[in-house]
């Protein structure tokens, strides 16, 4: 009696488990394929309720027409051998006719004095398929713009380069970079920056002949493949230049951001190649990037083509960049003091000029290596060295009984000045060297004012509180307006020569 009761309880538990499980469809079939068991998960996966399924044929319910013969053979084999077959991934049929991908396992249960039953346990793979598709999408597409990413672009280039055409044709790869995009993120926030990038992506899509030919490489850079369209490199170069010109013009269209109109500017690097060819996608992207860097450094050309001479210049620039990182520790720097005199030729101060004595780059002037130092942030270490040496010079000048008003002017890079700890660093150097703050003048370039004017003013005011004077150099080169001068806490203004060069001629004309 107890054994029968235990058996009933056990059977009830298994029925409860089978009926309530939501993750696994469980069905039971007789030898002829008719349904004897159909749990709730089976209805969820295949669309049939238990009342609709019980008594009907497996082959009519969920087996697609092209699989029926194979499934009938497998079912017959399982009942003959009273064992299951290896689990497999199958595409079965929903009530509405759609395909249901499942991972299916099977077994035959044969008990004494009872007919054998084949049980099928099917796991719904649709959610997994969706997840796999999403993983695939994220692997090949940019999540913000929906454009192909670098990986998919490289595969596309490889496909183009493996063209089976017997005749060589020419193609081009363009990289487009948004100028000073970081200032939008810094001043307006990343959500606004994202809007700008999606707007740029939409604009660039109008120039792409295929969805796979346009990609976002990262940050504010996009790449556009101009497929093989001519056998002439010259013809493709002209087509690529025209396209780049039109793209840059399109990106200049005013954008309304946070209630204000903004106008973007951009530049482009282009490399040409022939297909079929042997160059890799990475190599072509590297060449286009080299051309882009040249365009960014140019004051006149927003579009630049790659050539071998350009590559050698980039390699030299990289050598200089790496050497600059060790210039301070290798004691390769010297400081020259250029006298500043009044109208009576009396020395009233000095300007500190940095000199770099490197064994290989002896002929480099500051105009050549300072921009590189600013690009790789080694300017911070160089600038700190100049400031400290200048303060020590001030102490020596005072000991040599120079006029107490003689100053040393030190040029400060915009990269240096924007550091959050710059004021504290100046204060620390003044205290450690014992230099008189009143004899130190920090020269800032007008280009500094292009970004975050409120922060610039706050930094200037904090420096003046230390007793340091502030000079603005190169005024009139295009960044600042006269209106700024009423807000900037300046002690000195240096007007760029280009601003006053023609004043005599203008005065004579009006006279």
C-alpha cells in the first residue's frame, strides 16, 4: 500500500514538473506519431493548446513537409530499438506556419504492461538566435550610428582587393575627421556630441554607393570606400577629391545645438589603390590616416592625398615625438634668454626661449618640435622644465642686482594651461625657487581662447592672485575679438604683426 502511494506521489511530482516547466517543451507520442502528452511550454513554443494537440499526428503538427520522411524513419527506429537518438538542432513548424528553431532531444519510455511512449524535449532557440544576431551586429556595426565598424570595412576592402577581374581598376579610401569635436563634448555634453555624430553619419550616407562602403572608425572619424570605378588612378583621384570636397561642404551645414547654431569643419585624407591588389585593409587605412594627419596640420588644405614622401615625414615626426618624451631626463634642453629693451635700449626683461640639443635633430627649431610636443603631451614636461628654469634665473638675476622690475616672460602652451593643477604647479615652483611672482610673466597665445572662455578667465584670475602677470600673444590672428579684452584679466597685449602690417598704407589712403 505504501509503495503504491509513493509511486502515485512520485508520478504526480513528475507530472507537475513537466506541466509547469516554462523553459522546455515536452511532448509524448505513440508509435504512430499521435500526441498523448503536450505541456504548457509546448503551446508557448508551437502555438497549439493541449486540447488542440492531443490525438493529432506529430507529422501534421510541427514537422515541415521536407523533413517528414526523415523524421518518420527516425521515430520508427527509436520505437524498434526502444532508445533515443542523439540530440540535434532542428527547424520545426509553428501553428502559424513560421519556423521554430529548437534544440531537440528524444527518448523512448517502455514500461511493463504499458505501451512505449516517445518523449521529445525541445528547447526554444529563438531568443538565442536573436542574441546571436545581436552579437553579430555589435561585432560588425557601430552601436551609435548603425554604420559598419572598422572590422566590417576591413572585410569589405579585402573583398574588393580580391576582385577576380582580369583587368586592374583603381579605387580610393577616404577618412573624414571632424575638427575639434572634443570641444562639443566638453562644452555641451556627450549626448549632444552623439547627436552631432549621428547627423554626420546621415550626411555621409548620401555619398556611399553601398551600405558596406561607409564606416565609423571611432570617435569622430569616418571612412568611405570609393570602389573600383576606373582603370585610371588620375580619374579616381579626381573623383575622390570631388567627393571629399562635397562631403566637407555638406558637413559645414549649420547645426542647432542647445539653441545655438554651430558650424562644423572637417578634413579628409585619401589614399588610392588598384584592385585586385596585395595591400591589406589595415595598410590602406594607415595610408589614409597619414594623409589625414597632413591635412589636419595644414593651414591651407583640408584634403590631402597619401604619397611615399608623406610617409617618410610621418616616420620622422614619430621619431621626434618619441625623442621628446625623454628630452628632460636626458638633459637635452637649454634655456636662452632674449633681451627685451625699451626705447632707450635699456633691458627691461627677457623672453625665455627653449632650445633642444638632440644628437640627431640638431637643426630643429621650436616651431618644428613644439607642435609635436603639444600633440603627444610631452609639452607638459617641457613647459614645466622651462618654468622652473626661468624662476631659478629670476633668482640669479636678483642676486646680480638687476633692476627689481626686470621680468622673464615664459610661453605657456594651451595644453599646459588647461591642466586642472596648472595654477597649483606655478605656485609650487615659485615657492620652491624663491622667485618673485611679480617678475614672472606668462605668455598665452590667442588660440587658447577658442575653448571654454570662462575656465580660461578663472585660470588667469587665479594666476594674477599669485602675483604673476599675464600677457596675450599673437592677438589678431582670428580667435579672439575685441569684446573678449574687456573680460580677460590681462597685463599685456601683444598684437600680431599681420594685424598692423598695412596700417601705414591704410592711413595714407584715408589721409
